[in-house]
């Protein structure tokens, strides 16, 4: 649910990186922090961790300005993936405008991915979000490792769901921007329907992505 | 559970994060350090906190932003006293750095608190729910363990009852088979007894004619008449002549009755038709009455109102048991001036079979129990307490109902309703 302050001409979007423990959610957000180094980016806030594992959430804010003067703030959150932090996940997931599900491509993690995805479905319904309507992308991370699920198999498993999926190696920095870009694109389409970003604020989807992500030249 | 009250990471303003206690000591330090005025402004430029002497707008001031999540959410404004030369910029920078650090720490604490309280609340709600379910489940098990023994007893009794009912039914069947077997064996000698008796009767008639002839004037040799007459009297032949034919006739009638009873017994046991067939229930009731005939008191009045009822597909032997058990109850209930009223009728509810008597009726308090196995009011040894139970089971097994009622006018009425649409 978009946080929209009409008086101050400000809109806040919440994107959540979800997924099983150690699938690379924080790595994704760290890479985003590295790759997008523009002025309109806030500092990465990593909340307290225990043994380098996310305990609460990480937060990375971005800004952009629509031609109309509307300021759009995009806040990217991660959730803790460990099973025991389910209540925290639920709390962070509240009012999300889009979700990137970061799956671990390793063969040994297949079941854990499915369980985590089921957990996402369950928690979305608990916090009152419709998985059918919510912008959602899936990233298969850790493509650089050896024992991973073949892309062909992933396609067979996930294509039917209609959810866009991308391959990535967050540690090496590839696939990270693509995932974020795809999620931003879907989120734009979703909120444009309600807030008429293009019609009323002169902000097209291309412009939105261009402002949010670094240009080739940068 | 209201989890929408506070959203984690919701936008915060400077005033939401910092407090007077955080800021004012820092501002005071700046004044002590030589600044004329130290002010913190919010995002719209309004004064939030202030220390020092108000200086006019004309005094050059040093402005530094306070940033949060990459956004300016406020400003630091420091002025120096007009005549002093002071590195107010350095002071401002120190102030800015301190405030940023406090801000970040405060924000993290706010977020941590938000998550923590939310998680605690959610966990608490979940624990409450879990506790509620556990309490329910515990209660269920407690109830179960408390009633388990009783339930086992009940089930055991039911099983015992069912077992004894089965035995009773089998016993009835066995008795029926035995009776039918004996009846079959009796039938053959009975056949020639009746046949021979009939022949004997005609022979006796001839013999009597011959004796009559021999005694008459023209039949008797001359001079022998007196001694024949005397011998005739000696043998009381007048009486013999009078008694012989009725004697044989009665014997024939008796034998025919035996034959009838045997045939009814055979029919009753239905040796030859162990399975189901389309049965005329009126005939089965009649057959039962005949089998019961020796038990029915002499002065009993039986009113039959047989209706035109459709044939019923069933095991006729079993239904004879139903009628037998009901009728025997009536017969045993009253020995003098017993009246039996039997009515059958085809109705919209099905086939009605109604048996009424003018017996003492069944007390209200036990009428609900009469179909229970082993419930009997008869003396020990006289009743098994299973007769009506067996009747109940058979009727129920055929898809019908059996009820008992005791009208105000007295007596007992058993009403059986059988489904009319039974096709073989």
C-alpha cells in the first residue's frame, strides 16, 4: 500500500526482498548499494545482526522526482530468512508494494525454497495482500555455484505460475539490477493504475526506471 | 489482532526521532563554545529547538543540513556574535556529525522497538491461540478419558446384546428347521393313517351291515336267534354299532387336523424358502395364528380385518416370528375373554399391520424399553426378553418401523409400517 502524502507531494513505495535463509537477500541489497551510487540514494541501514545474519531488516532508500514535482521514495527492505523469525517477516511484509523472492539455486535448497515461498503466500494473506495482484519477481541466485538446479528445470517449474523469474549471482553482482529493474517495472505498472503517474505527473515507466537505475553512461 | 496500527519503517520527521534531551545539551555546548545562537529547524524551516540569544536575520549564519535516508529532514543554524571571529563552521560541523550519529542510533532503536513490540505481540497472539487450541484439545482428551470406561461398557453391552440376539434368531431358525424336519417325517405315516382310517371306516360300515344282516330274522339260522341275541347283548354290540363309525370319523378328523398342523409348521419354518420372496402377509398372519392355536385361550375372540395389501418381499419365516412374538405377548397377557384385533391396510405411508388386544396394556414407564434386549416383565424362565427385540430387528431390517401404544381405552396396540415400494 503506497504511502502517499498529497500535501507534501511525496510518495513512498515499499519493496521487500523475501526468501529462505542465506539465499542472498542482504547481498542483493549490498550490491544495489554498490551499483547505484547516485545522489538520490540514501545510506544503507543494516540493523543489528547476529553472527552476520539479518535479525530485523536492512533498508536502502532511493529517490526520484517526477516532472510534476512529486517526490517518490523507494525503500527496499530485506527480511530475515531464518524460520524462527516469521513474526518479523510478517511485520516487515506489511503494506509492501512489491516483493522480490530470492531463491537459492543450489539443488540441496529446492525444498527450502518451496517452503519459503509457501511461507510468503501464507504471510501475504495474513497481512492482507493478494499474491495474485502484488508485483512479484523471483530471482534464482547463486548461479555461479556448481550444484545448481538447471535453468530448464526452473523454467518448467515456474513458467506456469506466470511470475517473472531471473537468474543472478548477487555475490558477483550480475542479475541484481535486472531483478530490481523488473520489480520496479511491475510496481510502476501496479501503482500507475491507481495514481496515474504518467497522466498526472508526467512520469512514464521508462522515465521511472531511468531515474531509479543508473544509466549506462554513469 | 490489529497489526496495521504501526507500519515498520514508516516515514519519520525530525521531531519524531530526536528529543529535547538529545538536542538541547548539544546546542548549549555550542553556545558555550562561543556561538551566539544555535537553532535546529525542521524540514519546512520552522524552529524546533533553540539556544542562545536571538540574533537578527542580518547576522551571517552557518547552515548545515540534517539528513535521513538520503533526505534533508532539517537544518542546523549557527550564528556568531557580530564582533567575534569564531570558527562557527567547525562548531556546526561537529554539531551536525553528533546529531547525525544520534539520529541514526535513535532511528535504529525506533525500528528495533517497532519490530520487537510487533513480534512480541504477534507471538503473544499466536501463543494465546495455541493455548486456546491446546486447552480445547486437553478438554477433549479429559472428557474422553472420563467417559472412556463408560463408553467401553456401553459398547460391550451392545455387542453382547447383538450377539445374544443373533443366537436367539439362530435358535428360532434351528427350532423351525427341527420342527419342519419332524413335520416332514410325520407326514408320511400320517398319510397312510388317514388313508387306512378312511378305508377302515368303509370296512366298519360293511361289517356293521353284515352283523345287522346276520342278526335279522332272515339272516339268522333257525334256532340260533336267541343265542345270537344273547351274545349280541353280552358284547354290548348295540353300543359298538353306535360308537364305531363316530369313533373312526373322529380319528380321521383328528388325523386330518394333525396333518393341517404339520403342514402349518412346515410352512411356518419355511424350510423350502430360506431366502426372500414376495409374500402375502395376511396369509402369514393366519399361519401364525394356527401355529399358536393351542396357546390361544378357548373363549378368545379374534377379529380379522385383512385389507388388500400388496405382497411384500421378505423372508416369510422371519415375519412369522414377528407376528408370533407380538401375538404371544397378547395371548399371555390375558387368559379370560381375550380379544385380538388384527387389521392390515395399504396406506400412503406403506403397508400397515396393526395388532391390538384388550390386555392390561403396558405401563407408560416401561413402554419405551420393551424393544430393549433382555427387557422382560415375565418371571424368570418364562421369557427371554428377546421376543420383541427380535421383532424390532426384523422389521427394521426390512426397512419398516414398529411402534407400541397403549390407548386410553386400554389394551396394547402394535403398529408395523412396511415400505410399500419393494420390488423383488
